[in-house]
C-alpha cells in the first residue's frame, strides 16, 4: 500500500513512528502521543531565522533557514534514521503542516521511505483533541471514588488498574495530588495542552461498555483545569465512599508525604498559602508543630481543621451520587488491604452495571 504525501489526524495510527520537527520548547508544551522530537530548527535557530525575517528580509531569512534545516535533516539521517529499514513509514508534522515538516518529508520520500506530512500540522491535531474532549468523556459510565484526604483513593485506583479494571487517573496525568500540598517532589505539572493530550489519549483507549473508575476531583488539579464534559459526566456517575479511621489516614499520609517531612521549610511555605482561610495564629501553630517534628499531631490538625471540612463541602455539592454511595470501611490502608478492596470493588461494579449508572 502506497501512502499519500499528506494525511489527516484520524490516520495517525497507520504509521510506524510520529516525528515532531518543531523546536524543543514547542514539543515540550504539547505533542502527539508517543511522538519523537527531531527538530529541523532548534529554539535558538528558530529565533534567529524569525529575527532575520523581520529585521533583514524574508529572502535572506529563507536562505539562512534552508541552510539550517538541511544541516539538521542531514544530522538526523546520519545519527537517528540510519538504522531504519526500507519499510519504515514515518509521519512528520510541524506547527501548521508547512515548510519545516514539508522539507523533512521531501527528503525522506526521495530516499524511498513512505513518509507523510500531517495535514494542518500540530494546529489541526490540537483542534481534533479539543473536539474529541467535548464528546469522548460522555461515552463512559464512571464509578467515582470519594473519601477524605488520606483515604488512599489514588492507591486504590492503582490497585484497580492492576486488577484489570478501567481506570482514569487524572492526578497522575496532571502530576499533582490535588491539594495545597499536592505538588510532586520531582515532577512539575505539564502544560494545560499536554494534560489534555494525555487525557484524550487515555480516553480513546477505553471501552464504553465497561465502567471507568476515577477519583472525585474539583474543577482544578493544581494549576490545571479538568475539561467541562468530563467533569459533568463524572459528577453524574455512581459514587463509592472510602471511610478510614483518622488515625489510619494520618499514618498513611505521613508515609505518602515523606518529602515534606524531610524539608519542613518547604512544608511551611506551602502552609502559608492557607493564611487567608485560617489566619496567622493557626498557621503559626502548625509551623511550630513542624519545627518540633510532631508530624502526627500536625497531620491530624490539618485534616480536622482544613482538609476534611473542605472536602465534604465540595463533594456533597458536586457529587449528588454520594448520598447513595456504596461505603468501604478499611481497617488499615496497607497494600494488601487496598488490593483486596480493589478486587471486591471491580467485581461489584462489573456485576452491577445499573448501580454504576445511578
């Protein structure tokens, strides 16, 4: 089968590899899932060519750009593509499906590879993602895990996935645990665009005939917004409530948030974000507990005074299914206990499809 020189977004899966020839900063903001970045102009070169276009002339800019593009394509051929065999079918895209991807496709096809250019480039891909995020979330029935902070909802999602259930882990995709202390110690949040790409990529793999487990979320996870269509459908889903004793939750949170215990200064800086809600006196008392290393008392105080009331207000307002939720009451939150809960919950949801639509 001979591929045309340009294809639509819906045909991306036909190709062996997707190549993003945009600059590294463009790629970092967002890109087609599993695309590899092989820029024909890096960030400095792109800025140089753009400056020359404005300050010298379009003609001189194109000459300089062509030299840089040719040099970079040659480098990719010598260092990256040299091992590709004759049957390789790469899809190439840039910002709008113009000169950068066109130059790469021209060279690859002249060699004999069935390379193709993505029509409309990244901009067309982005439009398709946004359009599908309006439609795809509404195709599924969701089982929403609810429960106060420290109820191991994220760990339960992981265990559900390991048990074979369909899971949509929004906090993993957003690289954030969804609270004022939710920043991950070694991973920054993605851009809004990349978060939406990750979400779209997960949704398109799911089976509409099987329930999807998801954690109850508010409109924002850290600095990222959950798309409206998904949030609306989640809030109409069936809820499962995890009720663990506060002492068990305290123990679990101390283990989960060890990076804050190792850096009390960072913890106190995050707690300062709550001054507007709780006042300087309360925050000062929490600082003092952190300074003394009284972690159990600090965590319990935060749960009782801040997290539990805020979570209850939010879930009761936004998740009407909470009133009739199945309740899970684990005695502990050990890995074995969480795995047992996950298996029981997966079996229940698959045997009770009507309940999962309540």
